């Protein structure tokens, strides 16, 4: 992971800095990758069996003790103040072929023979007590998803986009919003300046004073995200009007998609976007980087700043899961017979 200055256009600042918090040694990473490689169940075909076998690995003591200790400490973290975390040198699959630009998910099923990154994501989720979930409308319910371009969706605002994805939080107006997004860097070329940028909710809210009442009123509208609408079969209807700021520090905003439905609301939307860019931090996700995003306390973006290797932009790849703190509040939305698949 490397960081880059945001290029602020306003006199705003934050005292929060994203720096790597935990780094696996080469020996730890290789040993854990070898252990995860013994899991035989395909996570895309036999998800429950894969999760069970990962649990057995944990019971067998394959996880380095200092990593266990680090993960256990995350439970007491102040997510408001530190809503993004970076770890380095985590286990991931090496030498995976480039996927087909037209059908990258199908190509992944055919070409990917090892599941080390998926196993690490599952292992981390179990250690942290944050179960992953899938959505019926996204990759037919796969728990393990890809930030990977697809030709037919390259111009969308989704994880299949080729270019910039503006500031947002994952599934912000879905009836099941994730608490975490976990990402493992798989493939990226440093000659292409493509960053994942983060802004804390509390910094954005702190930048407003007299406009807070307006931002807390339901005078805004954001359509459902592109992937949920274009990738699924369940019709979700029309999204509700909503405030941009809700609760203690919730921010519900998708840059260039959220609109105001009154004159006052329309006037403030550009200021919200400008504030995000003034306060952002950029992170370059390298292979083997693991990024934790506390989805309810930050917004993030994919920023394509400079492309020197266009053909390699088409194969930039991050594997991710979306996770929740507790399954029970969402149980009514799960497909019958499952404990992880959201019907929507």
C-alpha cells in the first residue's frame, strides 16, 4: 500500500492518517497460505462447506498468535475515528490468469483453481466475528465478489467499472447495508495511478454548521446502485427519499448520483462533493494488501488519476466481501434455508 496526497481544493483538514497497522512476515504469510490451500471445498459452489473447513483450520491453530491478538483488539476500535484499516502481506493467490473482459466472473469460475484470498477473507471474518453475506442480485449470490472491470458495465458506477467510481458507501440505501467491506488486493500495476480514497463521516459532518438541519432532512434521493439493479432479477422498486446525515454520524451519499429534491437541497449537493474531495486520503492497494472499511463510518471512492498501461487497467483486481456485525437483525431478508444470502 502506498498513499498519495489528495490535492485539496479547500482549507479543510483531518488529523486521521491511514497507515499499515499489521504486516505479516513472509514466513507467516506463506505458512497461512499453505494451510488455507488445504481447504478443498470450492467457495463458489460449496460455500457452507468452505466456511466450515476454514473454521476447522482456526481450531487447529494455524493462525499466528500475534495476528489473533491483533484481530481481537479490533472489537474495541473507535470506528468513528478510525473507519479504515490496512494490513500488508496477507495470503493471496499468485499467478492467476487474466479473466475475460466480457465475462470476468464466468472466467474466474473456469480459471481460478486456488482459493487462498477467499480463504483468508473467510478466516478473518470468523476471527473478527463479522459474518459475510451475499446478495441474490449480485453475482447470483456469491459471497466473494470482485472489483474487476467488465466490458458491458465499464461505464457504470459499480465494482465492474473501468474508470472512476465516485464517493459512496456500499449498498447505502439497500434494506441490508453491510457494516464492513473487506478487500484483498490481487493485481495492480503501479504505473496506473488508481487509488481507493476514503473520507471519515465525522470530518464531513464537522465541515458543516448552519446547513446541518437541511442535511438531516429527507430532501435527497439516491437511486439503487448499478450492480444491484443491472445484475439481478429481483425488482427493488423506487428508492426512498432520505437525509444525507442520519443518526450520530451516518452519511448517505453517492457523489454524482445523490440529488436534492428541493431548491435548497439541490444547492448544497455540490458543496458536499467538494468537501469529500478536500478531506480525502488516497490509498494504492497493492497485491497482498488487506483493507477493512467500516462501511457506516466512512465513504470511499475508486479514483483513476493517470493510466499509463490501459490494457492492465482492464485486469486490475481486488477480491472483497461485505460483512455484518450480527446476522439476526437481517434474518427476515435471507433466502429460505440460508444464513447468508440476502433476497435482493
